[in-house]
């Protein structure tokens, strides 16, 4: 089958558009996540969203709606608990992570026939990307881009040193809340393509590769989008031709891009600078 023939299929067109939008969203949000060292928080949000998936299936409403609710609850819950002196951030993440997964697993097994659909949520599938996913990804990517265009300097200040930004009177709480919401909803919108287990990689691995080149936060964000798009499109093609889960192939390709960049760094160190993250 030729590539032109492949592009005639609506499901693959959806997957390609999803790759583009997810790359923009995760590239921008992931730069903030990596710079703030919040990757573990993102992992907690992603895995906690399984609770919403299972609960949605059990109660009869769309699983992704439940995933969005659980992701937002987990993201803001981690923030709230970690601000309390008696609860460490890693403990809050672990509690909400395991709570969400436990609820999801129980509900999935209590819902007749849903266990067979669970792998598509856990590992992703190019056949699962729908028009609704594209709309949601487009809205979230647009919001992330708008935030960076209108409040880019504030986002950078909070990403590098939130305490200093607070002393300067910047709206730190607002930026943190918006970025937490974008992270949570971005994870949920990418579930069909990447899966719960692997979606966090799109918020971290391309940013690691971009950090090898970038001198500024903005450059890191742009390169993160580019590397995420390369990994996503390449991973989707491999997923289709070899009939394997799309999430796993995207992750492996993104990691491959990172190690190629590292290898080039060893050969031509003058092309690279230290990561701002």
C-alpha cells in the first residue's frame, strides 16, 4: 500500500491531525513541566485518570469525561496537599495515583465486556482517535498557544523560580492553576493516541532532546513540538505497518531521537548548549 493510499483512510487522517495537535499541546506544556521538574506529577495525573475511565464505563457515561474529571481532581489535589506542611508532594502524588488506578481497575472488572476495551486506554491505538478527540486537542492546543503568546514572560518566570516570581507580584497561582489544567486535560486528550501508561513521555522525552539544543525557554518549546511531531508521526506509521500499539512505538521513537541527539552531541559538542531545564 502506498502512502497516498494510506492517507485516504479517515482513521489515519485523524491520527495524523491528532499527532500534530498533541505535539503542539504537549510540546508547550511539557516544556513547563520539565523546567519545573513536575514530570512525576504528570505521571501521577495520567495514571490517576484511569479511575475516571473505569468509573465512566461502570456508570454509563463517556470514559474520557470521567478521565478528565479525575485528572483535574488529581492535579489540583496534588497542588493542595503539597502546600500543606504535613504532606510531602511525592506522598500526595503516590496516594492520588494509586487511588485513581484502584478505582479504575475495580470499575473496569465490574463492567461486563469493558476489560477487552481497556488496552486501548492503557496503551493507545490509532484506530481510537476520533473527531471529538481532534476538537478537544485543538481547543487545548489553542489555549496553550494563547497563554504562551499573551503571558509568555510570566510562564517562564514561574517555570524557573516561582518564589521569585511571587515576590515580583506576578500571578503565580493563576499560572500554576492554568498549567495544571492544561497538563491534566492534555493528558486526557492524548489518551486514545498514547495511552495512560505512556502519555507522560510526550511531556518529557521530546523536551529532553530539545534541551540539548536550546538556549532559551522559547527555543526549547519550539524544538519540543518539532521532536514530538517527529516521534508521533513516525510512531503512527510504524504502529500501522507492524500492527502494534501506537503509544509504545511513539515512545520508542521519541527515545531514539533523544539518543541520536546525545550521540551527535558527543561528536559535535559545539552544536549544543546546556538545557535550560
